[in-house]
C-alpha cells in the first residue's frame, strides 16, 4: 500500500490561501508560514502531518497527496475544514 508524508497549511478562506501560496512561491519558508497562519494543530510543527496511507485523510486531500507532483505546493484544496495548501514531501 502506498504511503506519503506531507505538510499543510489550513486557513478559512480561499483568498488567504492564495495569498500564502504566493508568499511561499516568492521564497517564504512553508514551515514558517504554517506556524504563523495554519488553523490546524499541525501548524505548530510547520504543518507536518507525518506519514499516512490512503483513506486516512479526507478524500479531497488524498486526491492531491497520492496523485500530484512531490515537492510542489498544491492548492487551494477545499475540504470540510477549510482551504489547504499541501506540500507532498515524499511518497512511496
């Protein structure tokens, strides 16, 4: 079964999500942005979600983590929790 590691930033609205994505693309550190802005408890550790398997996250999240390019920041991804920026750090 495939597994992945990812970091994410969770915010309430899409415009904030796009604003943070632009900051990261312009050189800001993903982990620092997560610590400052993420509404998820994982923000305290730079958004790190550790290792997980398909079905452990909501479907919209899995769709990105197990299909999209590793090492790139994806999003905004809308889920029931809000809007996410997702960085896939590794996948097996």
